[in-house]
């Protein structure tokens, strides 16, 4: 009788995020040196905090990655784990957490790119970031047997979160004293 092999372990976030953060810092310093205009301390703080924010989001969205291949792998076909039905299948708690997760993204974008000033552009950026998360989760599910699923409602919630964050910054920037103070943080 042939015994089939089974591989089961978890990939913790620090195995991936520590090297990524080190490479990110190296890239950031080299990028800052190549800029024609000097980056001030406030702008540098925005870049560092945005990097930390992205690392936290990646940690929440992807980790731990449960690798489960072989005899005891998850028996649910990957295509059955995708939720294509919007709104009717919303889990309110998950939806609100996904909105909250991308509010900071929408707040950072006006500081990172001054030319992005429309809700349509922010919605597109939030949607594209969320779509990349969902597609990567699907790829990890298919290749490593992870228990994560892809959900159309996550796309909607993340896009809404990015728009809300952008609207918060735009509203705050309409206040004259705050607008002048916040200008120093823009790249």
C-alpha cells in the first residue's frame, strides 16, 4: 500500500516582512538621494509611516499562510472559495474592517502624489490595490492550499475605505491653518 505524502506548515509574516522592510528601507534611502529636490524630515516621516502601514496591511491580509498540500489538504476546490455575489453576502463585521483597513491608504495618497486629487482616481487606486490583494490570496490558495478566500465584497469595502480616507484629508485641508501645516508633509 502506497502512503501519500502530506505537507503542512505555516509561514509566519516575519519570514517575509523583515527582509521586505530592509529592502524597502534601502530602496527608500537610494530613492531619496536621487531626488532633484531635497526630502524634508516631515516628508520622510510620511514615507516611513506609509511603509509601516503597508507592512501591517500585508500582515493582516496574507499571514499566517497555512501551507497544506497532499493527502490532508483542504478538499474544497479553490473556485468554490470565491464569492462573486456582491452586497447580498456581506458579513458586516468583515466589511467594516475592510473599510477601516484602507482608510489610511486614501489619506496617504494626497501626501504621496499631489496630482491625485479626484475621488475617481482614488477609487481606482483603492480598487486596484484591493484587487491585487484578492488575486494574490487566490494564487496562494491555489498553490499552497491556504484557507484564505477571495470576496467581491472586500473589493467594495476596500475601495470605499480609500475614498473615505481621501475625503477626510480633503475636508481637513480646507481648513486654512491646517492646510498650510499639512503642505510640508506633501511630496
